[in-house]
C-alpha cells in the first residue's frame, strides 16, 4: 500500500530512489554510540543497512498529500540532469520520478503547493526541470513554501560556509532561484498554515530553516520531519546526528522535542529518507524512544 488516509487527508508515498548512498554508518553518523549499529543490526538490515557491504541504505521520496481539494508535495528529491560534482550519488540522475507521480494520479500542472522542508540537494531537485538550456518550475501552478532562514542561508550571496561544504553546489542556482524569479515562492518565517489540517513549523538544527509539517485531522496526527532523522537508529539513539547537521546541539534538542511530541500524541513520524515502511509510531522509553509500529506503507 502506498496510500494512507489520516482524517480528511490522503497521504501517498512517491519514491525517486531507494538504495545505498555510498556511506558507512561511521561516516554518515559519526556520533553513533559505540556498537549501536551492531546491536541493532537485526532490525536495521536490510532496509536501512546493507549487511553485505556495510553501507547505509536510504530512500529519496516525496510525500503527496491531498487536503481540502488541493494537491501538496512535501520535498521534491534530487531531480534529473542536475550538475552535482561534489555529490556523485546525485550527479546527472535520470529517474522516472514524474512517471511515478503520474501513476499516483498527479501531473505537474495539478500541484498546488510544494513544501521544501529545507534546501539540501536531495529535497529541492524536482522544484525545477530543464527546458532547453533553462531551469523552469516543474510545477508551474504551485506555490513553493520555503523558510526564509534557509533561503538566506543557502543563497550564495550570503557567504555562509555550510557543513555540507560543496555538496550543495549549484543547488540554489538551479533548483531554488528559478522558482523565486518566477514569483512562485512564499518565504515564511515563524510558521505557516496551509489549511485547517496542515501547518509548517520551524524545526532548526539540521539547517537553520529546517521545518516540520504537522498534520492534525480528526483524531489522526502525523509529522513530516524532513531530515530530523535519516535512520530509525535515531529513534532509539536520539542524540545521534548525521554528519550534515549545521547546529548539532540544536539538532539534538529539536529531534528530542518532536519525537517526544510524536510519542505523546500518537503521531506517525514520516521522515524524508526512510526506506522500508517509510515511517513509524514511537513511544517513550526512559530518556529515549522505541518503535511502537512501522507505518502501514508497503516496504520499498
């Protein structure tokens, strides 16, 4: 199953890529406690850890929401034909993402809102497509919701030196600036209500403008948390950051706060990059968290 109904909102999982990302746990998650990956390997493999190569496995996916008659995309993946000289896994991809979106019943013209939880290379790529030699909005009728904090941080004119280094090279220029020039962006600051069921909230740490999309409809709750976590190991070891977190202390605090909220409200946690079932419900386990159940999506 790739569809889930939460109150009056339908959630569909649309994948772009599932597989290894060329990094070992020690490189991707240098703060992992000693032996953590080995202890948890029985349930992390094979969806999140390749037992043969020892490499982390990840998914790049978009959450497609249908709410109050509108079509909403949460994150847009890597994109095709993008020049990514310092991110070889994502360099010049040519995937069937738009065909996957069409199989979910959505053409680019149908999209009303695009949410970028933050502006990393693997969250904004399909914001644009190549038209001849020009990058143009892939979703020409959509409003692109981007936090002003991330927009300013990743704008090369700002002179910031991110932890991702040159891994985000060209991303602002080919996947963010074109939609801004086209007048399709809303740069929000303290929060943004999309409709009665969906609200964007600041969740800084991974990047200055990282955001979470909170769904509340009827008795159902979900948190679309972007890169608040990249692996389910971070449910049980919530102080473990990825190597890409701009503010490690703030990232840990934000992760703990939102996982606690998810546990206390029985909210489904839907990160951007979990393969397998794509997300989970969690419960408190002392000062950590434990898996209550996987999301009811089919494994990928």
